């Protein structure tokens, strides 16, 4: 494996990819919402694509990210600022009651709550990836749990680096995981400050 490519698997990509594949585990043909379309969110979308999700809805406040996110499997986009109701309600309307899986990659506590509240009653699973402010509190109505929604968290996509990263590299070597599209610039170490 070319080390100048697979080095990017050391953090964000593995985290988002694993959050989808290992934790959310979207069934083939399912609908997935990804909150935050930075590197980790794009990797979560890529994981949903690899898993066979049929609809991948990117949620981000920055519409300039939407075009790039198509390359990672996003099929639709929602900018919460474009709506005068909570984004979880928008997603529920788009998906006939809620998405099957959601992956939150912002660290914003409101996005975390939205990601949980947008999954479908009965089988929806929300995965929190972003790291919140140390004083943040997660508040939601207990009925969201009683209605059989599941909330999970993950660190590094539930990968164990020593034993699991070789499998992620293997995904890349088999061309199932497209690492190149995550790389926007290559800068020599001497120019690390510029990078």
C-alpha cells in the first residue's frame, strides 16, 4: 500500500467510515442522514455507500460542500438554514417518518439531538461521532427511546488500530474505498507550517 495515501486512514477517514460500517450498520437499500460534511462526514457517507445505502442525505449549513459530497455517495442535501422548522422534521417528511440511520459528525450538541430525533421509530439508529464541548448536555424527550430508537456513540469508528486498520487498507487496495478523493493537496514535510 502506498504510504503517502494510506497515512490519511490514521484518524478522520477511519472514524467516519467505521461509524457507518461498524456502528450504524445500514442495511442494503436503507436511508442514511450524515450531519456535517467535513472529512469525517464525507467518510461516513462513503461508508454508507459501501454498505449499500440507497439514499444518503447530507446535512450541512455550508451549501458549498454539497457538490463535493456527491463524490462520496450523498444523493440529497439539506441545509437547516433553508427551512423554518427543525431539520429532524424536514428529514422525517422526506423519508416517510425518519431515516433508518444517522451519523452525526459535527460535535455540535444541537446536531446530535437532531440526528437522534430524525431516525425512524421502531428501528432507527443514530450514531454520535463528533466531540461536544465539555459542558454540553444532550436533552431529548424519553419517548424517543421508548419508541425504540437507538442512540450509539463511537470512537475511531470502533476500529482497533493494530488489528482492524489492515482491513481498511485492504478495502482501499481492492478499490472499494477510494482514498484518493479525500486528498486535496500533497505538501512536503518541510512545508508543514504552510500546510
